[in-house]
C-alpha cells in the first residue's frame, strides 16, 4: 500500500484556508512571525435629542485582557453620564437656548474610530484610536490613544524604552524634538514642539523642571512616547492635535528608526527582538 505524505507547509495552508472559509466574514486572520492574529469589529451607537455617540473597536485575539474594549466602553459610559438628559451639561445648554433663541440647535458629538498596523518582523499589531469630541465652537477636538500587542499581550512603552537611566526620558525627547522639527515641514515650530514635549520648561541645566515656567508641579516626559506603533523599521509616535503642531496638521506622527532608538531600548526588548 502506498503512503501519501502531505508537506507540513501545505497542511498549514490548508488549515488556514479552512478557518477562513468557516469564519464570519468580518474576521480577518493574519500571521506575524508564526503568530496567528484575528480581529472582529464591534460598535456602540447612542443617539438622543442632545448627543450622538458612534464608536467602533476591534476584538483582537492578542488583546488577552480586553484592553481596547474596556477603553471604549469606559469612554462611552463617561460621556453618557456627563451628557445625560437632566444633567448639569444638559441644563446649561437648555439655558443657553433660552438666552440665545436664534442659535442653531446644538448636538454634542463623540466618535471613536481606529486604524490597524502590523509588523511582521516583530510579530506585533498596533491599533491607533482617534477620538473626536464636539461640544460647540468652530471645531471639535481629536485625541489619540494607541494599543500595541505581541504574543505576550499588551506592550507598554516602558517595556520597550528605558526611561530611567541617564535621564533617557529627556534625552530621547530632545531626539524626538529634532525629528519633528526636521519632518514637520510647514508646521515646524520649535517653540511649539518643545512646549508640547515639556522641553521648554527645563532649567539651564537641561534636566531640572522650572515649575514657574510651566505653571505646574511636574512634567512626565515618558508621556511623549505613550502613543506608539511598532513598525519593521522603527517606532512611530503619534500625537494628538495641537500638542506639537497646529490643529490643521491633524494628528501628526513621526518615526524614529531602530538605530536611533537602540541606545534607549531596554535590555529585555533588545534581547527578545534581536536588535
């Protein structure tokens, strides 16, 4: 009797094909460095005479703690509480309608959308959430929140970058400032960049915060790097509107390559990913 052997690579392809065929069509399956990831989308939509909330978020298999779903549900719950009928915000708007009867009807808006990026080299997936909020005025406000995952779950930036030694948090902020200034083109404004990154509030020694300049108790320099996306070639840092550039530039993003980042990476990250 003849024996027929199926190559392992072909068997793997067949398994993926079967999973895809029987999966719901809104599920995407990809493979990063041998790690299978899948996502499906959920949404939360709420509408009243006073506000509209429309959000979307992914259910990602690598998000083992449900961090993204928890983030969106918390934000929506907060807005529903803040904007509830009969609440303080609602009452204030009703009074404004009385005081200014010719004013167009006000509708508060809260939207959350996202984009996805993958690094096949490092086996990571990143999601960039854009949150838009409008409560009156000429324009709304957009903020950015990111999530990055590998096979161990969510990756925090301080597991990647060593902010503690040698004032790395400030040193790398200076590197990032130079990168933004060089890449922002018409939006390059060194004073705005350094203010947004906290560098403008340092004393002449370059490491001590001048609390009189910033009118604050402190500045957390690692906050400059909290919103990030891992790419094959480096890390892209994403900023909310108005932090380092005018609002007309949207949510700007700037990439530092691995060679530039290498002196600041944690030993564990460099060893794990062979950088």
